[in-house]
C-alpha cells in the first residue's frame, strides 16, 4: 500500500502525478514501521503549499490501479529473491525466525514472504488503506526555513481538510517474546562460501528504559567503531574481518542487542570464540578512558547527525511514533554527558541478556563440528 501511494490518484494518473512532482522538485515517499505509517516530503520552500496539496491528494485519494498493484507485487517478489541471495539479509531473516516466538509477527519478514506477498490483490490494498490510513491521531512534522511562511494556514487548507470515516484506534504496545529455544546456534548452509556472515543477538531495552542514555555509548564501545572492542581484536589484531558492528535496536516494548558482520570462512570458529569472550567480558566492566571516549564521540557528533531538516524531521517523526516527548533526544544527549563507568556497568548487567542467539551463513559442513565443540548452544543446520 505504501509503495503505491504516489503511483496515481483519483484526480491524476501515474504519469500526470509524476510530472507534477518533478516540475516542483518534490520528492515524496511512504513506509511502514512497527510504530506507524508515515509519508515524507522534501520540497523547496517556495513550493511547500503545492507540495502539501499533492501530499493530501496522495494520502486521501490514491487510485491503486490494478496494473500498478500487480507491478508492485512483482517488484516485491523480485526483491525477496535478491534478499535471499544476500548473506546479510539471509542472516537477519534467520535471526528473526530463530530469536522470536514463532507465533509473533516479529518472527516473520517485515515486508512479507514470497507466499504472502503473492496473494495480495487490489481489493486487499484498498481495504487496508480505508481501514488504517486516516488523519485521526496523526502527527505532522515540518522542518526547515519557515521564515514568512504561514504554516497554520497552509496546513488548514491541505492536510487539515482531510476528513475520513475512520476512527482513531488505540493500539496496545506489546512486547515481541523470545522463542523458548532461542539460545542456540543456527548454521545456514551455503557450500563453498569464502566468507561467513554472523549475527549474534540477545535481549536489550527499549527507549523508555531509565538507563537508555547508556546504551548508545555501550553499543559504540563494544562494536561501534574500528577501535571498539570487537574490531580491535577481530580486525586489527587478527585480520579476520573488514569490520563487525554492534548496537541496540529498541522496539515499541523491549529490544535487542545485535552484533553483525562477516569474517573469513576459515576464521569462523575462532571468530565465534573471540566474540563470546569479548561480549561476556563487557560484564566485567568498562574503564574510565573507554567511557570518556564513548561519551565524547556520541555527544559531540550529535549536532552533525541532526544538522539537516530531513534528519531533524525523521527524528521527531520517530519520537511521535514511539509516543516519546519532543525533548527526548536533547535530554538523552545531556544525560550521556553525565555517565560514569558505574552507570554503564549497571545498565549492561540489568538490561542485556546472557543467552545468545547465533546465526552463521556460510559453508556449514566445513566447521559444524568445531562450532559444536565451542559449547555456545545447540547447533542446527538449515539450507540457504
């Protein structure tokens, strides 16, 4: 549904709409996340009024032509085939299926599987739009140079005029429970692979945790840069990888801590052994020097990360979708500056799980027995 919004409306077909957007330098896109459906718009300031008119038309009266729906379905099916051929995509898909309870939505691909996408019809898309896309309970974020712009008036005559029969729905924020057998190793077999793609995951916090300011810093210290603990060993000392990264991924409720990256196939077993040592070693504490380095990097680069209207709008939109206050990001950065090693240690011990889900995409036959001997958990082999 989101992909098709700018593919024609009841007033203008796909070609007409495309020409109208191009003439005004308007870029528009739409997407779904766990927390919200969103439409984003980039436009030169002088054409803001026209852009908001087109945005209102696009979200309120999309055409969903049969040919366009069929094309979008074909395109998504082709995307799925490409993703299956990509080791990082394949690893993340297996991680979700392994980590989350199989009865939950989180265990399945976010944009669908080949089986589910292939059955989508125009009637499905129209019904979904009618039931779920309406202005009730929505948020509009506008970022940029608004000098001499009567924004209230522009919004009143565009998005403010959008009326539907839909009702605001109260969504319950629910956690995505972990599978009972998530603490195991899954080897996705790709015979002859010269690299192994790794995903190592455990539980983590969401952004409502009181200790949240500690976690971007912890993610950076563990695997957020070439001089972090993981790359200092696997890349700089051993030469096993071009880079492995780690970070916290908050959900609406709860979250995960993920380590992802690729290593030489012949270094797979030793890389898993070293990762296990490094990750368990974080629980032994971080130093004062590490803390200062992490805090300085995350806080001092924050202004650069939010230095454009686009980045600012994206951040505020995410806050709105999560139901967080607009001061959340600034408050978090300020709290980071006060962090101590003891704060980081306490946050890691309280919120980061001790049981790991490990997925390896590569030549399973060449290292299965050695992986089992590491004792990281039960080992399962699945075809690529």
